[in-house]
């Protein structure tokens, strides 16, 4: 089993739609969690950290379920500019190891 | 604040040749990472430095890849000899230590390597 797995995608949604991505991780000792966004031919950029209590940043909501070892990202009111690959990242051993999932590609269509 | 600097942006070489990539992390970031990202996949860690010491190089193909960070600041990743399957984007990232561990990663623009 891979350390970090994500919905295979791609997701093609119309503007204004709500879309949710899921990510599962295998190491129960994982301590911190992030969502990164990667535009085509660009480097990954931090979208948001994921906290145990869940957190929201504008149209983006991240949730963590430690018992089930999964993380989710919800995007409301999708914009064309949200089109990108979303990478789930799990940090193990207090910063010694950041493990990336394969990414889920999102295309928001006009 | 200046970001993570990488060079070159692009490199095309023939198989069996050698190549080197350079990275300068964000000032004050003690931890430096080299990742390999093959098209359609997530980044895969090659090596992690804490200052000038290696923390994790378990996934570095040591028969052909080497990396150093001699003064604990900038770093060089080398491939010698290159193979076709080394074609990928090589991403450098840095982070700083906090009380609870490392901050999230900040990436450079990457070096896109094509081996023909």
C-alpha cells in the first residue's frame, strides 16, 4: 500500500460547482498534513495546512479524520482559476519526512 | 523575502552524460530537500539535509546520484551517468525548524531535465 493515496481524477466540473478531494495515508504516526496546489509546469505551492479541528480559508475547507486516516479538501463555488493539480502531503516524524500523494487534477470548465 | 533559487531551469543531455543542479534555499531555512517529480506523479524525496548533514537519503539512487550541502546553505545535486528514466523535474525545497517540527515546504521553480 502506498503511503499517501488520492482520488485518481481527473475531475472536470463546471464553474460554480462544489468539488471534494479525498486523501488517505497509511502511517498512523503522521503528525501534520497539508494541501498543495500545482499549476501546469510550475512548482507546488502551499494551499493550506490541515488541522485536527478542520479549517476553512475562503472557499476552501480542509478536514482531517485521524481515526480513519484520511484528509479531505472541499472547494466551493469553483472558479476557472482553481484548475490545477492538488497534492496531499503528510508529514511524518516531526518534519523529518514530507510524503506527497500522486495528486488529483481538477479542470473547472466555463 | 527571496524564494528558493534553482538553476538551470531546463537541461537536455544525452544518456550517460553527467549533469548538476544547484539550489539556494530561503535564508535561515536549515532544512533542504531535493525531490524528483516524474510527469503525472507527485514529488518523490531524493535527499533531505539538516544544515550540512544528511537526514534521509534512503531513496537516492546512490550509484548515479550524489548531493552535497557543504556549508549548510546552497546545495548541488549531480547525476552521473544519466539514464533515460531520469527525465523529470528536480525540485528543491526548504523549510525552517519550529518547536514542533519543520514548517511547510517552500519550493523553487525546479529544473526540467530531459535525457535523450
